[in-house]
């Protein structure tokens, strides 16, 4: 190997290490499934999910992830949550948005 090739390889390795340390991690995903009505989310990212579709009197949620989810009466997880659904639990109630994981 010549000197130029060695410095190129070392430079690329150093850049990869710096990027992996300097770039903040994206939202964490909850491992498992979250089912809302007839839609199942595999390893859903932490954050807010709007139920979507026409407003319904009640929706079904099954939390088979490793984190709690919060149910909100309005869209975009605004205001106070109405319910907490623990991992392995479910509910059939009125809600329009779901927060995966607990807010900061």
C-alpha cells in the first residue's frame, strides 16, 4: 500500500467515526407492535400519531411495545392525555391521537 492510499483510508475512517459521534440519534423506535383500529405499526418511532379518518365514537388500541402510550382526545397530542396504556395492555375508548413513549 502506498502512502496516499493509507491516508485516504485513514481519513475516511476518521470521518465516519466523527459523523457517528457528532450526528444526534434520530427518534428511538419502540420495539414491538402498536395496533390502532385496523392498522398495525411495527416498531413505531417515539412521537405522536394521529388516528386519522372520520371521527369515531371510540377507537381500539393494543400496545404490544415495550413502552407506554398516551391517548389524547384531540389531534397532534395536544393538551392533556386521557389515558395511559401500558405495554401489553389495550383499550377501546375515545381518542384522536397517540403518543408513543412518554414526553420529555
